[in-house]
């Protein structure tokens, strides 16, 4: 039977009207019926719907988080909304990793979902189940059906065709993480290292945690020699160090570099090497926030932490360590003197495995830097009741390729040494830089010195003097749930002329703090003998109206950096 163009157009319009009225979409897919003897098959109908939906930006709201419309969502031929796998961790607050470029593992609550590229099968807790849309590679990225994944993880998912918006909400109210978890079983730990007689545990913990954060997608090994010898501190490898030194080295783009390019233990380093990754975010989990530590391990990988140890190698002995069960617990007043990496936990690990009498069960699984002969092939258990474990922790939460920005502008190579404020939760801080070329400033970084820090970032073009702050333009704002080092991308890129001075202004409000701004200054300690306080131009203000020069006021640098892209 032949149909006129008018009849076909009428059929399509009627079908679209029916679609918009009843929103034939989501996890439950309606069937296509007949109209006056004509039948639009799914293979004809679905592409028409997808074409109409994809012609406009697709919005997503997941767990009340508005993900906007610039995230490359699209509707496929099965009428499922496809979301980049790279977004899953933040969008669904879950663990999401890709193995061998073809297998996706998503974990949340007690659910574990695996999918393979091109296969309309998934495995939910090891049980095979059918899905409508396969894991798909498009334009060099992997995409997964949010509709399918929602059904598997217990989300409610729906699509509003009128608003072109997909909404998903978690219906599972149980804990985000399981009672036990082990990154070793997931292929997400680095290799075991041996620091030997050097005091480099802090650098091994930092590089090992950083390596873990990239696995299983990338298996790389970073240089401890470079981190411990090519930084801005006055230290040698016997002096020891702490997590803030590793953070400063990474934030300044001084590293990391590959182990093969600067091998460990030869007493030499190559300071001409440049960073092979740009670390743009490092979250600090303080105050024995065990749930926060577990979530960070679950989502991001190994978490650098500290404890007090009375042994320094595999040959040592102490009453705090049970060598038969590889279990450690110190309860006392000594401060941490050794850094390790938390790679898992077991809430039910028996208290009887420790030499110390404890109130309850539970332990973290920790990676040490004393070689594979120590403990369980280099790993050991640290009781939840240990005095120091979990007190100071760093998770490496944003590690970019080196093409993310072209230039970094900074004056705080030693990073967060102290804090400054007006005995108030709020402060304005500004650093002034001079553009090295015709470029666009697109991001800034700073430290949140406490939890739930509110920030507003401003930019001042053509900076002349303090009066220029009257021309501040807001470029970003938000809230940071945890302390740490953060890079904030601007709402838009701001052009700069070569030689133009510009100011990045950050307004911080940290609840309960009297000194919210992180600063670099000379504490008088030998370790900071090389700190340079003449390489920056910084200003502070209580209210954003009157600014004073920090060099003249306190002889320090503000920890605020800027990032640009060349024109």
C-alpha cells in the first residue's frame, strides 16, 4: 500500500503527540500500536524519537544534583539516555572503573554491576541479566545506559519529554560502602615498595596512593626520588617528611614523574623532569572520619594516612604488632611518625588478632613501604582503635592529563604552611599575576582549610593597584564539603593580553574557623630555609572593599594559583 506524504506526516505528528502526552519512556518501554492499519515499527519509531530528543540539550538531575546540559548525554536507538562512564563516580556517588578498556564495574551499597562493551548482558552480584543497551564506545569515550544502570542499582529513573530532562534518584537508604572492601581484589593497588634505610615513607605513601587512584585504567609507577629530592623544601631523604610536602610538590606541577626516569635509591635526582600528570584536587579527611575514609577508598583508591610505629623495617619487633596475624594497634600519646596507604577495611576483623585488648572488632587494610617480606606480602591490618590511624588522611581525587591547562601561575611552591584570617570565618584573598602571552585564564586553585567551605572566585583584568579590586567579576562559586586542595574551573574563559597584570580573588567562608586562608611563610624551621616570599604579589581583605598587601602585613604568600590556556 502506498501512502501520501501528507498521510505519513499526519501519522508521525499523531504519534509524537501520543508520545508527549503519555511520556513513553524510561525503564518501562511501551509498545507501538497500530493506527488505521498503519504500523510504525520500533526500528523506525525509536530513531525518530531519539533524533528529536538529541536535537536539544538533555538535562540530568541525579539524586537532586543538577548536572546541567553540557555533559554529552544522548538518547540511543533504544530510547535510553546514555551517560559518559567518566561521570558515573560523581553523578551516582559510586565506585566506577573500567578494566582493559572494555569491562565496566560499578559498585554501590551492596550492589556490584559489570558490563562488557557491545554486549546486552550485565552481571548483578554475579548473576546474569539482560539489559536493553550495551556499554558503548563513542568518540573515544565509553557510555552506559542510565536507564539500565538505574534499574540494576535500585534507582528510580524517568524522562520528562517536555523538559528534555532525565531524573534519577536512589531508593536504597543503606550505607554507601559494604562492611568489608579490599582494593587488592579489584586490581586497584600499586606494587609493594621498599624504602630501605631512608625516611621516605611519606613520599612512598603519596606516590602509592596516587598510583592507586589511577588504577585499574592506568598502571603507572611514579618516582619517589623525585618527590623527595626535587621539591621546594630543604630536606634530604633521611630527614623524613609529611603529607603536606607531597601535596605542595604535586599542586605546583613539580611532579609526578615516572620511576623509570628517576629511579629510587641512587642518591640522585633529575630536577629538569616535568610532571607527567597534573594533580588538581586532593581531599583531606580529618578527625578519624572512618566513613569518609572508606568512601574515599571505595571511590578514588588508596588513601594516604599516618600512624605511630616503634619499628622501622621487617626486622623490627614491637609489642604493638602481632606478626602471626599481621595486625597492629598502638594506643598512647605518641604522634604519628610513619605514613602508610589505606587500601581497604573489614568491620568484623576480630579484636582477638591484636596484642592489645580492644573494645571492639574492625581494622583498616594498609599498604606499607617495607617490601613484600613484611606482613601479608607487604600489607597489614591496623585496628580502628589505633590512636593515630585515620587522623590525617589524603585522597587524590582529581588527576588530569598534562594538556588540561597550558600554564600555571603561582607563588606558593611550599604550599599550605600556615593559615591567616581576621578572627572571622570569612576572608578575601587575592594573588596578582602577569600574563606570559596572549591567553585565557580559565581556572584557579586554593586550599579549603576546613569542611563545608563556601567560596566565590573573582577575576580582575588589567590590574593596576588596590583600587582595581573595585572591578572584580565573579567567575565561580560553590561549597567544598571536605578540607583539601581544589581547582575550580571558571564559568567562562577570560582573555588576557601578553604582559597584562590580572588578579584572582577568592572569598572563603569556613565554618568555625578564625583563619580560613592557607598561606606559605617561613616558620623558622630548617625545612623551610629555601622558601621564597619575594615571588608573589598578594592581598587580603575582611570585606572585599579595602585590600592590604600580605607581604607588607605578614611577610607571606597566599596559596592561590591560576591556570591558563593559550589563544
